[in-house]
């Protein structure tokens, strides 16, 4: 059965591996979810409570070369940059216990060596996807990420099967 992302009319967020190169070809709508395993290769959220994109362009010694500023006179500041930036996506979703378990599994598998690249694909409508700049500032319909951390909260007033899931995903772009 072919289950293409573009055939979905709902808005939502996918954290997924690629399948047949559809994502890196910038055609995430042609990604066939039937070729991926829910919970170990992708997870989908239809109730986004928050999607925050934070970028920094600062220098972090010794290896991350972003902006550096220094005083050159009492009222003068100079700057230089190596062109580096770091983007983190802070995501909060509401989901059931099964989806929370999928997130735990996907995060654990992502941290293992050879766990494979994950991508954020944010669908805004049927065949419409939010775009993110890559390392060459080209807009793409995906962002390659690693999961930096998760936090799962059970809401006491919503029952045991309602979880708030917070994820921190860092954009990792190796010149694609």
C-alpha cells in the first residue's frame, strides 16, 4: 500500500528517515510511509502545541566558528565570522502514550552509531511543506536533524493516555 505524505490533507510534523531518496531530492510529499516502520523510522504528530526555531551565529571555541566581536576603541566594536550557525527546533506536541513510546524508541535509535539521518518535515497542507535553509542557504522542504533530547509529561487533568512531548532537535547539515 502506498501512503504518500502529499495525499494527507492534515497539517502535522514528521520526524522521519528518508526512503528512496525522496526527502533529499526535496520531494517529501512523495515519501512512501508504507516503506518505513512507525516508531523506529518515523513518528507523526498532528497536534503541534509549539514549534520553535532558534538559531545562533556565535563563535563557540574551539571548533564552532561563527561571529566574534571585540572592542577596538572605547566606542568601537569590530566583528568577524567563519560563517557557522546552529539551529535548534524546540517542539511540543500532544500525543497518546503509544506515540510517546515511539518518540523514546526513535530518539534512542537516533543516538546509536549508524542510527541513520532523521529529517523534520512540517506539512502545512496537502502537498505544502514549510521550507528550511540548508548550509548553502537554499530553501528545502525538510531539515536534517538529530534528536538532542526529549521530555515527556503526563498531564494529570487529561488522563493517563495524554502526554505532552517536548523534543529538542538540532539541525545537522553536511552540505546537502
